[in-house]
């Protein structure tokens, strides 16, 4: 049993269930370390079972600590689960209510011969605190993304399009060893940069533009995430002021970040700097979010977050100021929360770069 599977087994008593049915990609990968697009894991008190179809069965045989079963037309997933229910006397089965559709939950209730109990929240809470090996995978992913940024900065100049920059970032991350991007990059420039989640376009970079690049990649199944904003040719006094305010807000939030406090405290430390500079109405999103196997996990460094931030949580630090029709600035690092502070996994420079 790998360590994560052991932690999942520990949820059985905590959640008052006899077994767990794991069907989502993220929790399936967390349990097995196997990155298949299809498959189901069943976590029992005394053993673990992983079932998948013929496309993945040979590769699945490498999973350690799991009994591997193949599904087909005569051995359907639900039939195998019902057999396990009977063999192990399962009365209450934990399922991922936070990721199952209502239709699939209803279907499972009709198909499986036991009571279903939603335990999705407990699974998300379990994943919120990372083991050191998970953090190291994220550190590697972050390093790949930063090298991609270094190479991409070389092509940014007037006449290059947002789409050109996006393609270069993706190419450089994949060339550097990434398994895939952790989300579709956000590359916006000039007036477009006032849209926090704007879509890259054929807009050409112009002298005096801010260019905001929000991107990340996956390594070892775990995500990185970073944002840098650079100026092209020159920057006005207003652009410099906004940039410096965002940087100071980020540094304030990072300085306040540690395990054992609620997420809203981290957010407020950074938000206060932006508000005091007179830009409070132009910072509409949260200071940060957790990430790991998925790019958005829990808990968050957000105004409404009242959950305690656990040691080992990996959280983005990404305040921004967005002036509609003019420009926007966001700076993002990724930090690991510890008892007495945090570790920054991001090494890329944050002083304003003018290309």
C-alpha cells in the first residue's frame, strides 16, 4: 500500500464507511499514482483494488499494493463493485459526491447494493496537505515553467502576438520535460491585460504595453502555476506605481502566510496594501488558491476562507490590479505553508522587467 492509499484507508473510520469508491482522475491518481484516463479504485480496510479496461491493463499491472482487475463487457465495473460489496460485507460505501454528477450519483445508488455516503470533502481535505515527494514534483514543475519563461522573454517585442507568446510558453515547457500544461496559458497585453482571465488573441504587442503571462505545467502528476507581468519598450509612472503596489501586496501576503491561520488572514494582508494605495476596487479575485494534482484545490487564501490552512498546503500568491481599458498587473508565486512561515517554490525575479 503506498502512503496515499494508506491515508485514504484511514478515512474509512473517520467518515463512517466500509470502503471508498474512487472514480475521479485526481483522487484515482492520488490513490494509485497511475495517470490513466479511465479506471476505478476501491479502498477496503485490508486491501485495495484497481480496475480498468484493456487499454490500460498492462500498464496498470505496475501499480504497487493494488489487486488489478480488467473490466469488459462480461465483467462490468458495477458488477465487480457489487461482488466486492458482497465479499467484504460493505454496508456503506463512500463516494466522491463533490465530483460526481447528480445523474451518476443516482445511477450508482440504483446499481450498487449498499448505501452510498458522500465523502468528497474529506478527500479534498486529505489532499490539501502535501507530502515532501509531492512538493518536490511541484518544485520540478515550477523549475520547468521558469526556464520556459526565460526563453519566451527573448521573443517578446513589438509585432509579436499574444498567441505567439502562448505557443512559445507551451513549446518550451513541453521541451523542458513537462507532461502537459496545467491549464491553458493566459497571455494578455496592453488594454487586454486588464482582464484577469482574458484569452490570448492575435493582438500584436505594441511599445508601452504590459504583457501578463499566467501559465504552468505538470510534472510527476503535479501542477505548477506562476504569473509574470513585463513591460515592452517603456513604462509610464502609473504603470510603475501599479506594478510596485502589486509586488508589495504579494510580499505582504507571503510574509503573513503560515500554517494554522485561516485563509482570509493571508488574503487580507495582501489586500490591505492594495486598498491603502487606493486600488482596492480594482482587485476583485482572491489572493490565492491551493494547487496540487489539480490546478485549483482547497483551501484558498480568500476573503471568505475560514478553514485553517494546514502545514504542507501549496498555495498561490497572486494579487493583481486591473484598470479597465488601460492595463493590468498580476504577479504570482507558489508557496508551501509551514508552522512558522512558508517556503517559496518560485525563483523567478519579480522586479519590473522592461524588454
